[in-house]
C-alpha cells in the first residue's frame, strides 16, 4: 500500500472494541514511534503504555476522550538533553512527541489497529 493509501485509511476511531491488541501489534506500533525523526535526533520522547484496569481508570479521570480504548499510549518527552532552539527557552519536545505519536498512529493503521489522538486533558 502506498503512503497516500495508508494516510487515507487512518482515521480517528471513537468507538473501540473491548479487545486488547496483541504484544506483536504493540511492539510494531512502538517501533514505529522509535524510528520517528526528532530534532537533532535527540529522541526525547517517553512512551507509557496504559492497559491495566487501574491505569485506564486514571486516564478516565483526566480525559473524557478515551472512548473505551483498551490500550492508551502516552507520548511525552524528557527535558534532559532536549534540543533547545538557539537564543530562546523554547525546545522541540512538543513537536518531537507529535511526530512520534503520528508515526505510531500511522503504524497502527498499517496493521489494522484503529487509533485516536486523545485530548481534553486536565493536567
């Protein structure tokens, strides 16, 4: 399948089955994130896999947008050694994490796993 076909296949799923993805599917999705490009190849992202009842309950406390997904991947970044734009206090962490998340969502679509970017978090 071409990249354009893959991009057209990917959509924001708002209705998930209560079926856990396999370890192989999760590993593939995480690998798609690992190989994503980041500023200066610093790789500041940290990915947390949430798939336990306790963890998912905590997710429901901070966002109403989980849509009953049985697995949630939280993509964040470490401030240690992150690329900071010259002459500013601004860093590339948000952009890097967004690129990683996008790669993982496209990777998920590639293997037939639906996904959705969660938002409306109460930090």
